[in-house]
C-alpha cells in the first residue's frame, strides 16, 4: 500500500514538472518568436532604408565633423598656445606673443580671405616666434592621417576608417617681431593663395605650365625653363619671382585677399622723413608690392584672371571694370647749394612726378627696382588724393636761420626702374609703364 502511495506521489510530481516544462517552453518559444519577428522587422527596416529613394539628403553630422577635423595627436612638442576652430585649420604658436586669443583673431583674419571647400584641407597654421633664413612664411602639403567615424544603421558605434589625405600647413615666421594681425595679414593671405591654387589649379611644375592659369598668365618663352627648373635652393631663391606658383599666390592676394591684407600702407620718401614725417614702412603691401614680379602685368590687368580665380567657389562678388589710363613719369635732377662757415654744401637730389589720371579716391604709390639685379621691388612714396604726385630721392636738405638739415637715402646710384601703382577703393590695382633712369 505504501509503495502504491509512493508511486502516486512520484507520478504527480512528474506531471507537475511536465506541466511546468510545457509552460516554460511555451513562454520561451513565444519570446523567441517575438525576438525573431523583431529581428525580421529590423532587417526589413534596414533593407527598406538602404533601397529606398531618399526624399531629402542625409547629413551624418558626427562623421562630417570627424572628416573636417584632423588628428591632433602628432602636433609638435614645443607648442605653447592652440586654438581649435569648429571648421578649418588648427591655429598653433610656440611663442607667448601669439596666445589663444590672438590665434583666434588670426583665424578670423584667415577666414576673411575668399575661400571655398579647399579650406577643409588646410591642416594647421603655425606661428613661429623665430625668423626663418629663407622666407617670411611658407606653405607645405603633406599626407596626414584622418579619422573618419562611421555613424550609420547596422554599423557599430566604434567603427571608423583611418586614411591619408593631402593637407596643407602654413608656417608664419618671426612672430616675436610681427605681433599684430595687420603685420601678418599679407603673408598669411599669400600663403593661403598657395593653398588655394595648389588645390584647384596645379600641383607641380609640369602641370603648372600646362594649366589654364599658365595660358592666362602667358609667361614669356625665355622664362619657361626657369619655371620648369629647381636645381637647388639658391637657384629657386634667385629666380623666385618667375615661379608660376609664386605669381599665382600673389594674384590670389590681389584678387581674393582679405581687407586687412589689402590695406593701404603709407610710405614716406626721404624728404618727408627729413621734415619729421613718420613712415608706416613694411615691405609687404597691396599698394607698394602687390606682387613680387613687376616685370609682368598685375592680376587685374590680366584678361580673364579674375573670373578664373572666382570660378572655383560660390561668390556673389563681381569685378568692377576701370579703364586703364597711361601714367607719365618724369624725373628731374636738381641741386641745392648751402654756404657753411668753413665751406659749402651742395645737395644733389631728384624730383619724380607723375600724372594723377584717375579719380579722387585713387591712391598712388611710387616704387622702384634694379633691372640688372632684380631682388625685390621697393616702395618709395604713397600719395593720396589731397597730395601732389611728387617724390624725392637722393641728398635732400633745408635751411633755417640757424641750422642746415640734410639727409641722403643713397638711392641715386646706378640704374633704377620706376613704376607707379594706382589702387582703387574697390581693390583694383593698375601700374604704369616702367621708366628706367641711369643715375651714373
């Protein structure tokens, strides 16, 4: 009897376990079916998304930002100050003269230069405190590692692609001396001109000579070999003004540079300085040195160049056309005699005059260069609308009741070539035909 009771108890337990298992299996199978259905739905959603015709553009913001911003882990160890903008290059300096606040201002100045998508491939702008032996600034292209994060349905959050992209770097030197935006604006614009023209127009000497730009600029046949060659650093420096890439960067400043880069600089001649005038002297300026090579036309004088430069970006700026009028330059030798207690003093000087042929708001600047030793163009005198078109070089003097004052700029020697630039309020710049004078 006891055995029968035990068997009944075991049977009841087995039945209850079976019922429990069936209940568990049913619930589990329902959950499993639900998960399968969810996965099917998810797969169908992804499939439908990938195969659907989009009604609006999909902007992957995080991926876009990671594409625009470079990988900063390989920056130089001696960096003291940095500024990371949301778009464009990292701004760096190794001098306290250019802290984060000034780097931000320099970045804002950079963005005032006309630009397009090429700004995204500028890696960094680096202000060096020390001067460079070879240049005030330079532009370099290099392959930089870029992290591109993929944010997309059905792709893990950690997924990213690393690839190499050609990125530009601008180095600005002598930051301990040039400590203001105004003093850096012109060279910054010129170097960005390299970045702009390398991106859109050419990337080496061969393609430069075959480019649309070369056709517009029409480099003289006897200078083509210079453009093609780069034997060594000295050769490049001595022929710097004939390299097509350098001419193109100067053209960029004239046609697309920022308002600060195109600021008029007031140059004073030796006579002004003798009478106490201060000179806002700087070698780089849009009115005094709009381009290094004065042996060719200026950018605004070259047909088709303005439209070509602006063809690469969206811009509503339209070129204002001014009629170019010939400017006549006249040079006269003069002397002034002074009686001294123990002798006499004769000062030989030269008056240079020209016609103010344009409107009231046009600024004229007299510049010179040595035709036999073309190292640079040197500005001499800026003349505004309320001033006479007159400049002096040589040994100038004036006499009071008690004293004789004189000063010599030592420029009236050898051969010099003189040119007058005319700068309009809208930024257009023309130059006169050159006049050569032999002071010997």
